[in-house]
C-alpha cells in the first residue's frame, strides 16, 4: 500500500501527464494545419508563406519534447533488453527488473540535471540576453529554446516519480 505522499505525487503526475497529452494533441493538430496551409499556398496559389514553415518548425520542437516526456512517464523509450534477458534468469526477476529500473532512472535523472545545469545558464541565457527574434514571425527565440528546458524538466519530474515508487513485490497469491 502506498503512503499518502506517494499517492499525492502520483495524482500530480497524472495531472501533469494529462496536460502533456492535451498539449501534444494540440501541437500535432496545429502542425497539420500549418503544413496544410503551406502546401496549399505553395502549390495551389503559387505564393510563399515562410511564416508557416517557421511556426511549424517551432511547433514540432515543442511537440517532440512533450512527446519525449510522455514516453518517459510510460517507459516507452528505446531500451536495451539484454539486461531484461539476464534478469529472467534471476531468482526473483520482478525484483531484479525493479532495481535495474531504479538504476536507469538515477542515471537518467543525473544526466537530465547535468544537461539542464549546463544548458540553462550557458546557452539558453545567452540566447535570452541577445533578444533575438525569428525571421518571419518575430517570435522571441527564447520560446523555441525553452522547449528543451520544458521537455527535460518534465522528463526529470517523471524520472523522480518513477524513482520514488515502492517495490510492489508479489501482488498475486496473497503475499
């Protein structure tokens, strides 16, 4: 049985995941619309619309990083299943898999924290100080670059949530 703290964290995590799903769906829908506008304008009306390409590119960035975070929560990223094959030969494969997952989350979380600690004060802040805007739309360049921070931050959150989950053990058979 999970503690009230774990249940609360899981509830917040589900709310965040629901928001991620809606934003990713909105991002995909707007991406389809932007690309459709670009194709129709270019091939039917024979006019260039550089703003659609630019917005589609930034929309794609945000949608991609949101999708990465969603995959992280659902543990759907590419994995090396060699370790799982070794784990099947252990005395308690479920417990082995649980600890392998914890080590993986610690390494992932460490990488995400390291990356964000270098990216935010270094590259991101330089872009923010320059005050650059995009060519066609005039969008502040901080907005597309913030997608990296949002995506990595959400992945770190999901890694923490996975990391604090207790071992469930044998739930079948009354034990």
